[in-house]
């Protein structure tokens, strides 16, 4: 669809209809065609309603406007690789990433400005791939943009043990602690005994 160029200003005084018709027609047609992009047109039900929203990528975050919330699109650090995502900036300048995810066994997702990550750490203490005495290691986070675990804050991480078989006791423990925001992983330790062997643990981490 070709949209005519809009010509600013009014036709000169004293101009004949023949001299001004083309300008007026292009301006009116161009305005209607422009409004029809991503919207229902004037001849449809619910005219003016959005049909789809196309956003031009922003090179940087817009300036905050007091009392106004702004939603915009830009290339995100998470996920890395040049993907485009939605962001929001409040009237006070608070910026939140609204979209972006990697729904894999070791993945992440943005929800309302919070980044939630998850994964599984298999047991490596014995040749049978289960733990009966203890193990230590580190987790490499899934998004890892510029070696950051989270771009701003790491709030908490929660481990959940998976047992190799039905245990006769549940004395196993798993402890996971963040190293820092910039090391790309966390420290972890877990242990058990011969009556409650397990083959690893799931983890969920929350930050922003």
C-alpha cells in the first residue's frame, strides 16, 4: 500500500479547485490510509481499535515523563544475541524488561520486571551418578549476558533434591549461595547418606 505524501499548509488564496484538488485528495487519502495502519478503519466496526502494534526499536531508554508510563521496544541484553523485547519506564524513571524467555530444562523468563531462572544439577559424586556423601560445584546461568547472573539484583535461589529411589530417610541437604552478580554462576553443596541417595537437585533463582 502506497501512502501519498502529506503536504503541509493550505492551498494559496484564490487557487482554483483544479489547482488544489490533487493536494487535498492526497492529504485526505493519505491521512485515512495512515490511520488504517494497525487500526480498524472508519468503515469498520469499532473504528480506531488496534489490530496489531508495530514498534520502532529505540536505541536507548526514553526520558521519564512525570505521571506517564511508557512502553517501548529495544534490543535486550537478556536474552543476548540481538533479540528485541518490550520495556516499561514509569513516571519516576523505573525501568522494567517485560518480555523475553528461554523455555528449556535450563531456562529463564521475565515476569513483570522480575527475572526467574531454573535448571537441574545432576549428581556427580559417584560413578553411578548419585550422591551418598557430598558434592560441590557451581551453576552457570542460562542467559549469561556479559557474564552477569542478573543485570541488577539477585534475590534468592531455591534448591529441591531429587532422589534416586524412595529414601528410608530424608536427611539429604542442598545449599546454594550466590557468588556475586558478575561471576556467571553460584556455589552449591549437597550431601546425603546411604539411606537417602539422590541424583541431583532442581533450582529456581529470582532476581531482576
